[in-house]
C-alpha cells in the first residue's frame, strides 16, 4: 500500500494526462487495500480536479463491487459476509 501511495504522490502533479491517470489508478488500488488513503482524495477536492476525483470514486466502486463476483458463492452472500465481518 505504501508503494501505491508513493506512486500516487509521484504522479499527482504530472504534466501529462497519462501520468495523472496513473496517480488515480494507484490511489484506487491503495483504497481497495485499506480505507486510509481516502484522505488523499481531499487533494483533488482542494484543487478542484473533479474529473480525477470522479475517476477515483467510480473506479473504487467498480473494483469493490467487482470483487464480490470473484469469490466463490453468490455476490449477495459475499456482500453479506463482507458487511458482517
């Protein structure tokens, strides 16, 4: 997770678009491992970079919901087990 946060910080102010999306991807992966990196979303909010903030939100949601389909069992049962744990 620390490596992903480091990649995010490295590419956050990248001059090109691809670098900025590398930062978004690294932040999403870090958030999917642990909730603490959500704090870095405030950087996007502070700088009014709505497209990147939306990318973080929607991609994190997609990764989180997509993981319910990967594990054995029905997605509803996986969600229930996740919430109860």
